[in-house]
C-alpha cells in the first residue's frame, strides 16, 4: 500500500470524527450570502455537479450549502422502472457490493465482512429474517443526488438509530477498515413489504452532518445512544411509502444498504461491484410468489 494511503487510513483512527462533522455541519447551514455562494460554487466546480437535472439550477438560489447538497431533481430526471417485479435502486451512486448474506455476514471488500446483527443495532430478533437473504450496498459520491428512495413499497415498522464512528466511506476504507459499515453511525429503517421484511440502512461517514427521514426529520438523538422507535404500535398512524417515494436524505453523503430475506429477490445480472447506478433503475427482481 502506498505511504499516502497508509497515512490516510491512520488518520481515520486519530481524527475527532464527530467534532469535525459538527464543524462542517455549521458551515453547511450558514446563510451568509457570500460564504454559502462561494462554498457551493467551489464544490459544484470541483466535483462537476450536473445542475441541469435539478429543479433549481441557479447555484446562488439555495439558502445554504445543505439545501444545494440535498437538492430536488426535475420530475422526469429519474424515471422509475415500471416493470411490476422490479426492485428499484434507492439512490444515485456506485454499487459497492451486492450478493447473498452468508453465515450472518455481509461482504464488504476483499478480506472483510461484517455482521448483520451488528449492522442492524445488535438485536438478533431484528436480524433473523435477513439471515441467508440478499444485500446491496450503494455508495453515494459527493457529486451525486443525495436523496434515498424506496426500492419497494412498504409500511414502516421500526427505526433504529445506532451510534458509532464516522470513518470516511470509499473504496480505500472499505478495503482497510474492518467492519466499516457496522462501526459507523447509522439509521436503520425496517419495513414490511410484499416481499417480507426490508431494511434500508443509511450509513453516516466523516463530515456527514446529519441524516434525515421523511417521517422523523433530522435524526439527532440528544445523546449518542442506541434508540429504537416502533411505528407499528396502535398509538401511531401507519406510515406507508410507495415504491420510488423519497425515504430520506444525507446532508453530505455516504452509503445506503438494502437487505431482503432469503428467496425474495434476485439482483440484476448486469450489476456488480463498481457498477454505476441511478435512483429508480432496476436493481433486481422480486421472485415469483410461491
């Protein structure tokens, strides 16, 4: 491994993840005109962000950097695959990995895997339906559209906030930080669907200021402790989201992981590690009903 890569990995263990992320978060919320315009212009230019797809194309029209980063797209920018059995890709980005959950573990990169139980917050009962099932990991780069959508219609059953580190998420860290996705802070969204339980896990990363969901807004517990909220209780109005509907968004990027139980879905044969994807395209197909 080149020395610069070794130093980068070492820095991931030494840097104050949450402090840096909070500082970046303050800057991303700043509404001082000259500052936010300069920040947005520098970012859009460096990452070659495609603004012709956005509902608001004028970089100076956003109230702050976060509004730009989580920008909505024009209605026709991401057509949804209309095939009835299609499992939709939840986000723009790159497939990090996808495949079968084997022996209770998810493949991360060569030589590395991580526990489904740990990913979902440590509850074996929550993880049990996904054992032997399928997973797909989609990495969102800085230039991507940063809203996450439903791969399949579902009714929200549970949301779990899992505290953790905020390692950077990229190919280098995936190959060198053991159990990366089960160590980083994350929000686990559990749905009941026509294909059984489905989990969509929103994984934070270095300088990710926050994660939002459409039903709870900003997910920021007052203390960084494990927190579970059930939405299938009688006192709560059921939350149902259609296929392709917005589920949540990242304020400064990271990763979405989708889980299904065994014998429920088959991933598209043309997709594999490093495949570029767009929200709404076919990620896989649901198995025929038994």
